[in-house]
């Protein structure tokens, strides 16, 4: 379990069971994998005041992304969070809070896995197959 204050509220994320985490990881790799550097930026284990991707990365990502799949991925990650002890409800958050919570969840779930960079993750997955 990891906690972080976002907009003065306590957000908690409990890591997924292995089967669900793997399924989500495969979705993350499919959605973000081709975009060099984006996975590492999301998974970076840094506590900064600005948890968002630089505008250049967002521009590059928006040109190549499947917006429906990215939307589903973000919603699924946020729904695994709790805000002040109750399940997170994306529909009542403002956009910035929603994105902060999603990035927090992604980092909590996958930062250790990406410590060596996305290339090593892809190598591990292909070796296991």
C-alpha cells in the first residue's frame, strides 16, 4: 500500500494481485511501449511537485495514441485507488486531480519493474515467453 497527499486528500493505492498486475502491465506496454521515454517518465520513482509529462512528450504521445484505450487504462488505474478512505470516483474529480491520481497509481504499481528502463522490461517479457 502506498499513500500520497493530492489536493489535500489522502490517496491510497494497493498494488494489484499478480494476475491483474500482469494484465495491466501488458496493456501499459501496448499503449505506451512505442513512445520512447514515456514509460520511464510515468514509472520514475521520484516525488516531485510536478508529476506530469513535459508538453513535448504529451504532444508526441497524443499523435500516436489510441485515445479510447488510454482513457480506459487511466480509469482502471484510478478505480483501484481510495481517496480519504473511500473508493476513488473519477467522475467527481477535476482533470488535474484525476491525472495526478492516475500517475501516482502507475508509479506505485510499476516503478520497481521499470527501474532498469523499458528496454529491459521488454527483454524480460520476451525471454519469459
